[in-house]
């Protein structure tokens, strides 16, 4: 089984850290490849960054032969577009982390990087039906590309969040924190969920069950059409080379 | 007052139709300019198209001197990113149409183009708090670029929706329907809301009240950083030339 | 275009202040008339006051020739009854203010007068689908008829609310604050929304779009019947003299 | 114990029918008095009627010496204002019926009179937290003052609602149906809840427990103030003669 | 009329205290019998205790001839199973207390025993549609079997909750507090609702109205089948001896 | 890694079928043991059956040395009690199936056995935050112990549900359907999710990540106390022999 993890920002250091965590958690026989796009923002810290990360992310996903994909940014950028683009499952790390956290406690606190990303985390909690489990979203006020080295600040923010929110689980709100999960858990004293690990295992589980994104409705392959200008190469037929050929379309007799 | 309407797809015919509707509804002294990007999808009929429309859309908005902006696609693509990018208000047509419809009836039906876009309309209804007013989302099964000429199909879908949903208002679920609003309303017999008109007037109202997007939190200007590759020119400092200079930052003494 | 603003309490000083704000914001060619009833409570500070303000309010609305109406009290008293009574749109200032605030920020704080009115504001936020945007409702503890002169107390309450709620927009929770909007915004440092202005512009926009309250369902003209005693003159046929004659009833062929 | 049931419309025939049902269900030693106002609409079939029924209703309640009050109209008009006005509990029949129905089944259907009243029933279901138990609201299309004699139409509507909604309980959506509850239940075959009975017993229960409306917040006696014109006599101090004297105000040492 | 109150733990002292409160509140002619099971946990302070209390509770209920039943533990254990088991109404004290509290104020605080039971109280608030009225759930940190003697701690927790939550009503979150209701109310100064009293009166009301659990759907008698081992005697046919014989099954002609 | 799957009913045939599915899906190096209790109901088709299945289920779980547990009944009986009882993760199949289904489509249909179990499935959808993804719950009207052999009826119910609900994924609503998943998916033409498989992989994933149920709050080991009568052996200290010793209690310095 091949799993492709895409870090949607262009930082190779962060991509490598994500890759180490992803590879370490995958099961026997699972090949994990972690890449980042050649275009787009160096880090994702605003709605603007997030929107501009999506073309590169989709390009990475479309050009991959993997059985399933992980989007390794806590804003889950481009998730629905990616699901239209390939047959195999695509999982965002916020989605995976929040759903995992709800399995091991009564309520979780999300600890993210910059304060301005808190709204996006709440939006995702609502979209995924997890708002009832999300007790709070806090920021540690460290930029994305510095957070891996700032474990003390993250631990402090986690402890403050658990106390203020009355939560019993922590969700790490940035892929840059993945390498520190075990240390943070040890120091905070409640289960700490990292979305990179959770998403890799979720994709692995889906592939093992033979579950792919449903092609029966909204997530069917997008209708082909021309694209212009800078994005001409993203025209649907050019991008999707043979994907979706074996989709869930062979229903017996509906 | 200058209002800039952006059609996020690259169809000039559709852009012109939107421009006529937008100009016709604007108040005395309001200059409306309607444009479309030079890059991206010819029409927006999937999550994929929508994601790829955003760079071009943001480029249009960032390069404009307008007092406020309208995003003229019913998926409201890039809305939050755009709000970070300019000082003046930015309104999506789905947002404007749904909120307007809730003012003139008990519950509305959205009539959109392709069936696969229904999920997005529901997502927006939830995001905007309008799900309690949205009685249903139906498709007329006409592609975006053909819908202006397919008024009979739209009318038939509207009538069916009003009857099935028990609604008393219709929301047009595509900017391509804007030129047909009056005819549809006459033939369906309930108020019919077009988001292009509603959004233009909403921007005009906000500008008249002196209200701009709050710069106090999530929608402050995004942190500057390098962008790579195909999207290098989208790096935040390059794009935002002087915007936000007179934002809501002069609080007396907090 | 004629817009009729009704202050549902009987204070002429407050009516005049509302009238100045309403007239100042209306567009070219819009005639704004602001009145208050000749009967009912001097100010609205309880559910009881609100209920008793409605007959006078409805009488004002029914006797008016305007194209649209504004109900200028933050409890939006009598809103649904008024919509049954006249053809043109009727907008409450709480409704208009909350929906406007959600367009310029992530979440708003409502600042109202007396503490006991907070429940009503929350009820309206829920009814309008705005509870997800409403971060808090606070009181400045100044009675309605004194609030215009108590701008310092309002500013203090707004600042406290923004800090406690983590909001980025303020909604003024009383029509008596309308004349102070600009000063409050300047001193608080986030966008401040006044419902009187927002509602006038919302009515103006609806009239310009040709949108009236749907007569296809719940808001059709009420069935005629006798009224007794003190309220005999409010019998439906007596009150509605010719209104609704040109309603949305001429559907082609349903 | 004295319970006062107020029918907010002015129909004496309907008031007598309500009175018979209310008296029949009350416990030993409970005196039930049922009245209707001397002013207002002959029946309540619109938001307008409902709004205009409130002054008369409040006048009835304020002038009564009862230990608790029932508002016997399914729109629960004036409920919150009434709670401010007297010390004892005040219960609306929609509130009582919906909460009772949720105790004896998985989900209920409301069957009301005219189609245009359905929206109000849904609004109340949401306000009372009962929307999750409310499977549907249907109309039997019989005016309020004719519904007592139209039991076949009500039974037919109840049967249709139970089948369409998949419900296992029926809530009668008009006080005019109270005398027919037992027959409807016998013919429909599921529990049928009448709000008049439910509300009388709810008030009786609250009084027996010594529970009155909390005076600690929103429902404290309204601030006194002048009222003008036709409603001059409704000024708060004139209306409340001695009520609330023994309220929940004697907290030991807060 | 016979009402059976079941304390699901095995403490006879607590059962007697509950019995005194239940008997004292019941109306003339109502016989109240209060029992506890001969098997199961000594007190209910965890999900585990609660689950293990249910067989004994159901055994008590099934062997009773009462017209209606009360489950006197604030977790409402076994409520839905009990409704399948007997014809008459079955009411839990959390359900009764929360719904009663919503009738006498804007929002209530629940004060429970151990901190770990707070989650269950919130779950029930959501299940019953009462979450919008529940302002907070606090613990007084006293074990169930000691709480009757710890009235000062309960009063302190109630006062703190009312202040922190901004509530105007208190709900007692344990049947062990029932004997102290009046004292707590006197000392806290807001209405205090005890679920034992509320549930007894709710059952009495339902019986008086002739309302029993609907047998038309989910709560019909469970399908008979063999049970094994320790629980062999709980097999459905053995347990239900003649109950449900006169259920709501005689619908005229569906 | 050892995973223990418990079928809470006493059918050995069904337990074996579940065991085959569970073992087949588990990853390399994972030992799966599937058992059923020696006491309780032969199948679970009512709230009553479900409640009486819990003691046997908890006994199975408590006496096991596994790293994690699966509760293989779609009502997820005893889930929270089980989480208090052992250190490792415990997952219910409804929980696992619903959360998995939301990852591969826009909305799912649950297809269950008897109509009377539909309410429980909806309750769980709400509890898990999945109600927004659950488009409908249908029954195939086949008893639990016959459903494995009734694949045609299940397929027919799935097809009808997908069409009626507009869903793009099916969730199998009974552990007895697990062996038929692949055939049902092939014949229905949309992804079909089996909770047994999904839960086994979810437990495997949690164990691999080192995540156990949080011991910081509600799910800490239950307070010890005596149990009486038939259930005497379930007293907490007797049952939990050494579990939780290595829980998340070693926080560094909170």
C-alpha cells in the first residue's frame, strides 16, 4: 500500500519532519511518501496563504500513484477538491485529529500557532460535527515554521488550555508539532493527538477496508473544461490521467 | 463610490451579463466595474474548479482601487482570503442572497445549476447561519454557461422546489441567472432573490455606513512571506500595495 | 422611494435622534419619515413594555404610504405582525444589525442597555440564525432614555465586551445609541454597527430590487375578523386600507 | 389553590369549552377560573391577531388573584410579558403540550388549524428546545372557531401526520380542540396531548412545589414608567397592584 | 392512583429520604411507594455504576402494579428500557427537573455531586432539548451518599454556579439532595428545582390525563427472546406479566 | 498487539461471523479475539435488550488482557462504562462506522434491522456529532439473528435508502451484516461501511499511536464501592484487577 502525505506549504524542513512522523507510524508493508508543492506559500498562516496553497497541493495529489492521500496542514486546505481528483481516500489532519480525539475523552482542546488561525479551526470543528467535543481553541503565538523548536511554548499553551477548557484531551493544531507529540503528552498528562499520525492511519484503514471516496455524487470526477492563463495546465482532463477509472460506478442494476 | 464585481470564472459573456445586472441596480453616484480573471476555469462546477478560481479572483481584487468588492459566484470562493486582502467590505453572492431572502419570507429554496453543487450551497447555508431558513437546495441540471439561456428549465425547477419545500421565496443559485430574475419571479409567483444584485447593494450599504472588514482579528492583513514557483507573484507584500493603511487600527487607548 | 422608520416607544426626543440618523444615511432620492406611536410605553425595557408597544407600532405602520418600514427598537417588536400588514419590506434593527455585523468580522458583541434585555437579544440571535456569530451580549446598565447621553458608559461596555468575548465587531443594542456610532467606533477601534442605519439601507436595497414580503404563505394578509373593546379599531379590514393590492399573487400559471 | 386560565381571544363559546376541559382535569382542591379578555381579536390566526391579543390577555392576568396562570392559545402569546407581571408561574399551552408529548414517545406531530400558523408552531418548538422531538407540523385547514365541531377533519389530519412524520404522539395545535382529545386519541391510536390539560396540571404542579417565576433576572417586575394614549391604563405601576411582594428576593446573604 | 418511585442504588437510607419527599408532594388520593433494588451498586457515581444499576431498577419496575414510575437518579438510568417494559409513564428526575426549571426562569445551573458526573448531565440536557436552557453544570464534590448531610457545600456550590453562569434557577443534580430543597432555595435566593418532586408530579399529571408511553413505535413491548446465565430471569416474557395489555393499540381503522 | 472484540449478545454463530470479519481486516501482528458474554439476551433488538446486555459485556471486557476493545453491536451498549473500566481504547461499531462513512462521501444512510432500532441510531448520530452527515436511518425489517442470511433484503433496503435519502455512502446498522459488506457494496454501487471492520482498525490505530482513554476526567477508573445481590461480583475493586495502573497520570508538574 502506498500513502502520499502532502505538506501544502513549501518548507522542506517541515516536510521532512512530517515525513519522519508519518513513516514511523505506518503499518508493515505501507510505503509512505511525503512531498510538498513547488509553488505557493512558505507557510500557511492566513486564509490567503491557505487559498494559495491549494493549486500546488492539488498538483502534488493529482500526479501521485498512491492508494490514499493525507493533507498535512491543520486547515485541511483543498480537501474537497482533492476528493474529486483521485479515487482513493483523502484525509485532512484536522479532520483526523478531531475525530480521533473524540474517541479517547469527553472533550478536547485544540492548540494552534497564531491566534488568527483559531477561527478556521472552529469552522472545521463545526463542519466535521466535532463542535460538541471541542472545548476550546487556543494559540501558542508561535509562527508555523518555528513551532517545532518551541515545544515549551506549546506545552504551556496546552496546559493552560486543559485547565481553562476543562478538557481531557489535546489536539495539536499544526503539522509542525508532529515530532513533539510524545513529549507534549508526557509533560501535559492527558492524551495528545497529532493529526499527521491519525490521518496516515486513517488512510491506511480505509485502504485496507477497500473504501474509496464515493463517486456517486458530489465527489465524482469534475466535469472537464478549459483553464486559462497561469493555471492553464490545471485543466481537468490534463490533470487527471486515468484516475477514477475503477470507481464505484459498477452498481449492479440501479 | 466604486464597487468592483468579480466573476471568478473566465467567461466574458457571463461577466458582461453580471456587469449589466450589477450596474443597473447600483444607486446614484456608484460606479460599478465588473471583471473576470485572466486565469483559471471557464466555469465553476466542482470543488476543484472553485479552488482553482481563487488565485485569479484574488488577483483581480488585490489590484483594484474599489471601495468594496463582490464575488459573483454562488460558491463564494475565496471570500475569507479576500477579506484579508483589502480594507473595504467583500461580499459573496450566496451570502448576500440567503440573508436577503430570509428578510422577505419564512423559508427559501435555492435553485442551482448542476446537482453536484448542492452540497456546497448547503455548506454555505450552515456557515452563514441560514440553514434554518433554507428549506431545500435543488438543481435545474443545466451547466453554468448555458443557464442564462435556459430560463424555462430554471422556472420549472423553481416551481418544483417551492412546492416540494413549502418555501415562500426562491434564491437563484448561480450568477448566470441574474439577468432572468424578474422573469423568473413573474412566472413563479414568489419573491426571487438574485445574489448579484443583493451583494452589490450590500456593499453599497456597508460603504455608505463606513463599515469595513474588521482588522482587529482574523481578517487583519496576512503576515508577509515568500511564495514560490508559479505563484511567486502572489507573495503577500507584492500583492497588497498600500491597502489597509487606514484600517480600524486607531483605537483611542486600549 | 419612501421609507418609514417607526420608533415603537413614545419618546419624541429619541424619535428625533433616530430620525436624524436615518435621514443622514439614506441614499439620494429616498425620503425618510420617522415617527412614534401616540400610545404605549415611554421606553421599552421589558417583555411587558415590548408587548404593549406593538399596537401603537402596528398602527403607525398600517397608516403609512411608505415603500418599506423600519422597526427601530432592538427587540424587533411586532416584526412578523407588521410583515402581514403591509406589502413592502419591514426590517427590524436587531435583525439588520446582526446580519450586517456578520459581514465585517468573525464574531460580534452586542452591547445593550439594561441587563434584563440580554435574553431577548440572544433569542433574536437564535431566531435569525446569528447565534454562531454572536460572541456575547452585555449591558451597559443605562436606561434606554438616558443612553444617548451616556456615551462613555457605552464605550466602556463595548471595550469590555470585545476583550471578554474575543469579538472583532460591536453591535449597538439600542436605537438610542444611533447618534453615537461614529464616536464609539473611533474610541473602541473595531467596526461598530448601528441597526437604525443598517435597517434603513436594507429596506432601501430591498425596495430597489423590487422585493416585498412574500404573500405566498405565512405573511399573506391576515384573515379579516372583528376586534372588540379598546382595540376595536384594530380589526383587520379597518386597518388595512388597500394594502397588498399589488402583492406577489399574480403567478403566471401555478 | 387557584389557577386562572386565559383564552386570549374574545370568543365566549371557546372560552367555555376550554374552561370545561381545564376544570375537569384539575386536582382536588384546585379552583380553576377561565376567562377571556374584553378587547382584542375574535380568534387568533395570524401574527397580527396574536400581537393584538396580548394587551387584553395581560390585563386579565394582571387583575387576577390566582396562584398560577395558563395562556390557552397554541401560539403562547405574551408568555414572557406575563411572567414579568405576576409572581406565580405562567404556562403556555404549546410549551406544556410539547414538553408533555416528549415524555410519552420518540417524536410528535403537531396538528394545527390554518396552514399559516405552522411557522409559529415551529418557532416555539425551537424556542422550547423541542425541535428534536417535533417530527412535523400540519394544518387541518379549519378556522379556529370552527375546529371544535370539525373533529373528523382533525382526526384525518392527525392520521396523515402520524403516517407522514413517522411520529408516535400527536400534539393538538389549538385550544379549540381540547374537548375532542379523548375521541381523537381513540380514533388515531397514539397518545394525543392537549395543551390546556397539560398546562393546567403543570401550573398545579409548580404551585404545589412552591415554584414561582424567578425574580432574580429577566423576569423580575418590569421597571415602572408612563404609558400613553389608548394604553395609558397599562402603565406598569397601575397594573401591578401588590404583585411580586413575596418574590424570591429574600436570599440569605448573597 | 399508584406511583412507584425507584431509587436505582441500594442505599435504604437514601431511598427513605426520597420516599419522604415523594410522598409529601403527591396529591390527594395518590399512593406513592418508594423502593430500591436488591442488587447493584450502593451508589451511582460513574457510567459503570449507572450501567450496573439498570437490571435491578428494571426488575423493580417490572414487578410493580403502579400506574406510573419515577427513576430517582439524576443520570436517568434505564429510562428508555423502562418505557418499553410497562404501559404507564416512566419519568426520570433529570428530565423532569430540567423541563421544570425551564418554566420558571431564563436559564438554570445544575449542581451535581462528583465532578465526573458533569458530562452525563450535559448529555441529558442535550438529549432532552434542554441544552439551550442549561447555563452550566457544577459539582459540589461530595459523594452521593454524603450529600444529604452536606447542605452547606451544596448551597455554596449553588451560589457559585448562579454567579458564574448568570442563571436564575438551580436544578439539584442528585436525588440525595431532595430533602434539602427548601433550605437551599431559601439560602440561595432563586427557585431551586428538585427532580424527585418534579417527576412525581409529572407522573401524576400524565396519569390524570390518561397518557401512557406510546406503543406505536420504538417503545412498544420488546420482542420476546431467551436470556442466559446470571440474567436468565430477565427474559422478556418472564418479566412482563400481563403489562401493556391495554396499550394504545386499538386505533379505530388505520 | 491484542484486540478484543465483544459481541454483546449471546449468539455464538453471530460471534463467529463477527470474529471472521474482525480477524480478516486486522493488520500484520495484530491478534484479534472475539467473544460473547455468558449471560444476557440472545440478540439486541430493544432498549431493554441493550440495557441487559451491558453487564455481560463489561464482564468480558474487564477480564481481558487486550490492548484495546471493540463493542460489536450497533447500539454501542455500555461504551462509556467500558471506557472507565480499562486503560486501552474502547470503540463502538456505530461510532466507528459513522465517523468512517463521513470520510468517504457527503452523507450516509444507515440501514438497520428492525424499525424500532432506528431511534437509537439517530441518538448515536447526534451524540457523536454525525447527525449532519446522516441522511436517513432505514430498517430492512429482518431480525438480528436472521440478517446475515437475508442479504437480498439488506441490499434492497440499501438501494431504497440511497435513493430516498440522496446519500452517497451506506452504513451497515448491525454487526450481523459484517460478512456481507463486499457483496452489498458491489450490488448497491456506493461505498458500504461495516462498523466491525472500521472499529477494529480504529482500535489498532489508537494503540499504534499510544493513545488510551483519558484518565484525567470523566473516564478515570470508577470509585470503588460495594455491589449487592445478583451483581455482587461486579463491585468495582473485584472487577478491575490491576487495570489503569499505567494510565495518563504521570503528568510532569501540573
